[in-house]
């Protein structure tokens, strides 16, 4: 599945979803930013998954978001769901539920593409 098809489907379902031009100067060196940010900069992008409403963060907010969730062993935090970080590590997608005594990491998908496919197919 390509990113264009996924984001196009989201925009058709919700006219509030917006994307901006990608400013290549904002692509941070230390963060392993997911590939779709090379083409798509999500400004107001939310979608429903089987685990809740996911909000993709704009490119210019990723550095601040990663500082906020620095306790997470992540390559890049790129989204949130109910205040929980959604992040990449070694190409896979994870989240960690906060607010409990035992913070448990949960693998959501094998890749960003697989995460988007789960949503696209529903």
C-alpha cells in the first residue's frame, strides 16, 4: 500500500484532514523519521484504529514530541493515541500505555505501512 492511497482515503472521509508541503530543512538528523514525512506533512491528521484515535504529528513538532517522550526507547515518536506515544524502533511500530504501575510496551505493527494498511482495510 502506498502512502498516497492511505492519505487520500483519509481526506475523502474527513475534509478537516490537511497536509502541508514538506520543508526538507526540518528533517532532523538524529531522528529516524518515518519515510512518509519525505512527501506528506500531516497538519491535522487523525484516524481511528482498533486501539483508539491516532493523531499524526506535523514534521515541525516531532523534535518537541520526542523530547516530551524521551523516556521511550524510540527511534522516532511520530504520533499519539490518548496521550500515549506511538513510535518506531528498528522499523517496527510500538506504543507504551502510561498511567499504570507496570508500563508495558505493545507492538502495534511490523512497519508504518502495515499500521496504515490495518486502518485502510477497515
